C-alpha cells in the first residue's frame, strides 16, 4: 500500500493538532528526562547514545511530550525523535487517556527514514496499565519504493512496587517513545524510579528485545540500559 508524503503529513497534522476551540490552557506541570544509553545487539554489536525527553502539562489533563535521541550504530549515526499528545478523560478510579504519537527514525548514512503515527488508548492505574492502538508506519530506504504498513501497537506493564519514593515495574511492548516495532516484535522492560527529592528522581530502564525485521536487520535482538535523572516541576 502506497501513501504520498503530502498525504502522510496531512494525516500527521490532523492527529497532532486537535480541535481545541474554547480551550484555555493553564500550565499545571512539566518534566525532563536526561539519559545515556548503552546497548548490545546482534547486528551492530555495542552501540551507545543519549536521549532527552520532556513534557508540558496543561489543566491537569492535556500533555504535550517530545524527545530526541542520537547515537552510534556501528560506524553510522542514528537519529530518533518523537512528539506526542495525551488527553486524560474525566473518569474516576482509573486514568483513561487518548494519545497520538509521531516517531521519526533515521540512519542518514544508509538513506533510511521511517515515519510512524500511533493513535492509541491508555488505561493506567497504581498496579499496572495497558496501551493499545495502531502503528501507521511510512518507510523510505534509498531508491526503493516507499512502504506504508499498519501494525497493531501494544504495551502492557505491571507495577511490582509503587510507592511515593520508589517504583519498580515490568512490561511487554512492541513500541516505545522512540521506536515502533512490528507485530511480532517484543520488548521486555524492567524499570525503576527512586525519588531523591520532590522534584528530582533517578531512573533506570533495562530492556531485552527482539524486534523482527526493523531497519536493515532481519532479526534484531539485544539488551539495553538507559539511566539518568528525571526533573519535574
């Protein structure tokens, strides 16, 4: 299935620019994550990078998120970025949200570019959560015809420990803020958060993954660690 670049950008604008007629934004919070990344995978062996993620919340319901990640894959530069929006519905007991996310993945040295648009719903609570939606991925590689792929997107996690100071969770997914995988791919994630103060926390994430045919590899599997500091205000 083919999709033109203007058509894809039009769909992206429709998802990322919702109708907010009558919306009076009041800033209610924000955050910033700074994390180095160390990874070992079958195709590129050891690789590394750095990523930054930020968020701005308005009216306790509407949140704009974005991030940039850059690193080395073998001898090539890898660039990943995302921008997302989240709207929490006025539902009690659990957190029910509607999300739209755009992800860019590129390896300039290989003339590889991938654009993914992911509308998904999210149900989260103190003990876990479920994110379910659809990845609409548009991939361009060198002079080959562009490819459009719709893929089911899922993420489920359980909080093993979730207190005011410490959170420990384990999850399974085929997409993340910086990556949109195929249906058969999976990420097993172990996350921890330790709050040092009310505004500063240490975060650690360990991933074991198998992503199927992503990028230039038919079977890309490996392990990764990301850790750093989270600032909130």
